[in-house]
């Protein structure tokens, strides 16, 4: 699947809670982070990041908050970091995860299971704090959610969710 997003100056459509352009898929069924298995697995190639783009995330259930639990960011230099919300209304904290050059295929896995949050890039797992966020009902999203002003293109070679 190819997710393309035009530059911000193109007048792209965005949501009421964000001015950023996007092309993404959303899981329809919400789940509890305390469950034993909640994983988003993907194999991707970032062709261009438009400055920075979100390629995967866990979002808090819509009836609870407009915020994500976490967002996996990829920038034009191939840096990957996880932005993690500290509360259901607070600003996110950023954790560096690794680097994969643009144009190179890689795998990621985002998990929120047993109340613990983690991310893996090419099999290297990083445990992440959940701060005082708690364990709100959540769902996965994947695609190309540009945070910069440039055009972005992300190719997904595989995408699956495990519960």
C-alpha cells in the first residue's frame, strides 16, 4: 500500500483536532492495554517524510480523548522516535528509537500489552514509559501523518494487528 500526502501548501484536508495532512488506516475495534496481546506489525519504506511523519500510532478511544497514546515518528534523516503522551491532556515526550535510511525497508512493531508499552525496529525492542497516562481504551493507526510542511510518501509491504 502506498500512502501519499501532498505538501501543506496544497490545501489538503485535515481533521478538526490537527492541522496536519494525512493518509492513514484506523482500527475500528477498541481494546484494553491490559490485555495480553495488542500489537501493530508493519514492514515499510519511507520514500520521503515531508520533514517528519508518523507511520504508526496507538490512539486513545475517541470518547475519552483526542490524543494518541504514542506516535512513531520518522524524519527526513531516517531518525525514528516515539512521542508518548504523559497524560490524557498533556504534551508528549520524545524517545529516540533508532535510524533507518530513507528508501530502506524495515519492520516495526508497536505493542501495548499487560499495561506495558514497547516498540521494536527490525527486532530490537525498546520498553517505553506510560507516565501517568493510565491504560485507556485504545486503537491502532498506520500510514503517513505528516508533521512537517513537505510532501511525503510511505510504502507498506505488510501491515497486521494481533489481539
